């Protein structure tokens, strides 16, 4: 079975059969096979099998670290069956308006999940100080750097900083995983 995923419309194609999205919840659903990081769901689909007992749940998911995309396949009882790597594309609307015969040729590209994911001290040092200060106090910034260096830090300050990671990600598009 060949899968293609339309990123723009969040639609899945199974052997060129269109499967519209049923759900768009972005939740953790597993671990990436390539880098062991988290997989987040992009959309949920149901196969169009003619026999009701054979319908499958298909979840398009993406790795939060390496941006690999998968189709996770489950039976009707949500028991895992298999995984597949789909071709990723985005339907080019401008092309379809110019020439209907060329509209079926997709534009293939890699999915960016986060602008940046910071795991190391080197990555942390690339973030401008002004961005850090916009969300974290000076003691929290110091605690984050100590943690990145594997040095002793004040647990209270580090804990408060971690509570603000999501806010930092929402504002600047940078995910901290230190």
C-alpha cells in the first residue's frame, strides 16, 4: 500500500484513494523509529474498505525532532497493526488555477514541526539574550544554563523556568528540551 500525505489540506491518500481527515488533534502517539523522539499526530483518517470489519484507523504523525512523517495503522479496536512512511506533498493551488492538467503533480518537501528544538548548551547559546529575558528571570536563565552544562543548579529556579518552556515556545517558536 502506498501512502501520500497532503500537508496543506491534511489529507491522506491510500493508493491514490482520497481519505479526508476525521480529526486534527495534535497529541503524542509514540516514538520515532529513526531518532527515538516523540511523535505527534497531525490528523486521523479512516480507510475506505468495503467490508466494515476491515476498516482501519490511520493516523498521520510527525517526529518533533527529525520531522520524519509516518502513517500509524490501527484496527477498529485501536490495536496497532503497522507503520508506513508516506510521500509528503502540498497541493499547489496556483498551479491548478493555471493548468488543470498539471494540478496533480505535487510539490514534495520536508515538514518543519518546530522552527528550532534546543537540546544542548550550544543550541541554547544561539538564542538571543533578549528573547530569554522576555520570558525568564535572570535566575531562571542561569539555572537553565547550569542544567545544560550538567552543573549543579538551584532546583526551584530550574523548575520555575521549565514551567515557562511552553510559553517561550508559543512566543518564539523555539522548543527547549533541556
